[in-house]
C-alpha cells in the first residue's frame, strides 16, 4: 500500500502488537498516523495450528485491549483463561500454588497467541481512515530533529526514495530497534547465557486451567495452558536452558524430546504425546537508559527486553502503549506539540520504574533459581513453602500477576472508552 502523503502528526515504526495498540489508541483523536512495517504480509492466524509464541496477558492488558475495542474479537479466535498457577522447585520440596479464588477474581490471566492479539489489533486499525499502514517498508535512516513552530519535526528516509516527516517518531521496532540505534540511545544489556525453547505440546491429561512452572538447575520450564477447539490437552512451553543444554534438546527427535520434557516436568500431566516444531532463541536482557530524545520515543521491546520467565514482556509493552496513548492524547487536546520533552518525560517517569522493577524481579528469580550451594537451596525451599502458607503474601504476589500493581492509566480508560 503506497501513499502520496509525506507529512503526518505521528509516525510509528513497527507494526507489531505495541505499535498497533498505540495507533488504535490514538486514532480516535483524529491525528494523522503512519505505521511503517518491514514485513510485507500480516501474520496469519490459523484455527488448526497454535502459534508457538504466546503471552500471559494480565487483567490490566486485557482491560486496555477492551478499551481499544479489540478484546471482543480475540476469544472468537482463541484465548485460554487460567485460574491457577503452580510453581515448584526441582531440588527439594519448595512449592507455591496460586488460585484466582484467593482474590475472588474470575481468572488470573489469559494465555493468548501473539498472532491472535496482533490480528485483532490490525483489524481494528484498518477501520480508521486517519491511520495508514505502510507494509514492506525498508528504512535507511532518520533525520535530526528540526525546529517547526513551537515543536520539532523528524523524518524517516525510505529505501524507495521517499521521506516521511512527523512531529514525533515512535520506535516499536523490537529488541534490535534500528531507530534506537539511529537515535543514539544508550542501553544496559547482557546475555543470560540461556536459550529459550518454545513449542506447543499435546498431553495425556488436561492442563486443568493451570499455568505450571518448574525451576531446575539448568533453567525454568513453563507450561502455559492452551484450549484448542474445546480440547484442553495442549500447552505452550517456554523452556529456558543453558546454551549447551538447549542445543542438546533441539538436536533430539520429536519422541526423544517429548520423553525428556515429560521427565523434566515430572509427568504431572501424564505423558507428552506430541510436539510441534521447536524454536530456540538466545535470551538477552536490555534496557534503554532514556526512553525519549529529540522527538523520538521508545516503547515495548525497543525500550526493554526481559527474561520470558513469566510471559511479562508483552504486558510491559502494552502498559507502555496505554501510558503513551494517554500522555499524547492530553498533549493533542491541549494543542501542544507531540514531541516536547515535558510530555515524553511524563511517559518515561511513569513507565521506567515499573519496567525496571519487573526486570529486577526476573533477574532475582533467575539468580535465585540457578545452581546454588545446598544450604541456600534449603533456605530457598523453606522460603517458597513459607510464602505458600502466607495468604497475605500470596495475595500480594497474585495482585502483581493480575497486573494490578501497574494498573491502567485512569485517563486512558476515559479516552479509550
């Protein structure tokens, strides 16, 4: 899709979940928005095949998607609510169980394929005449911010020779963001020395509407429930293992891998009967020291990537989107330039502490549940059991899992209702 238009109020680079959510959230303001996406084709959701990439969407994320007018479409495709979480320790007897009943909630969250969330967002985005999605776009670079009235303007340079300008560029182009690089943003980053293996498996027994997690010396294993066409014998797995172990597991044939997975999971749901093709990727933690600079702002994985331990990455990105939608809507309504520091600083001030807190928590979990000496392992088991026997601490942790800790910006709810 090509357009002769060259100037917009806002250009979003990256048409994934976070970029599409920002476009859907800001479209009702009437601002002219371009969404630039490198891939030529939209992801295709398939009823008979589960996308290996899934997210554990919190209640805060679901509420935001509801306000965007996209959630209603998603259960028509496939979402799996879960009511319980069971976490246990490979080395010992430590375990914690959470139930939505502890908070009188209907669910703890929903396991949703990324392609389901993105399909619903793209369908919604297509209904707005003031949002243009340009696919198959190759970017060559960005210009420096130039003064324009009270604010500034930046342009993106495309491989086909076009130059598109806007008051503000939003980078939602993923963990290896070119815009972050071109904008000279500094990051703190390090390798975990782990790879994550993801796939969908079929089990002998029902998943019981439960998210399962086992901590092992080589890394954590999570089984996330998927109900496929009414059948609750499927789970999506995220198996984080050392690079050597991940390489060994990837080299196994399907039946060997299923047998290993059954052992790693202590056959809590019976035998692993089958598994889809496996994908493996290295884990790296990354955080931008600043989320905005000269009419360029980062959101989602372009700003931060975390360990997929609890499936929280997409939730953090959607909360970035909700907050950015709120502050930009307020600026637009006050007829302020979109790229000014006071607006973008407000976004950074609200999102950075929460993102850092979640990253620190994931890092602490990884270190705590890595290989440790026997006395520390004993303390760890004791600690897990103490938490399990403390309704107060469990409620607090469960509230965090539901996303209540971050909540949703109040005014975003008003603007998006």
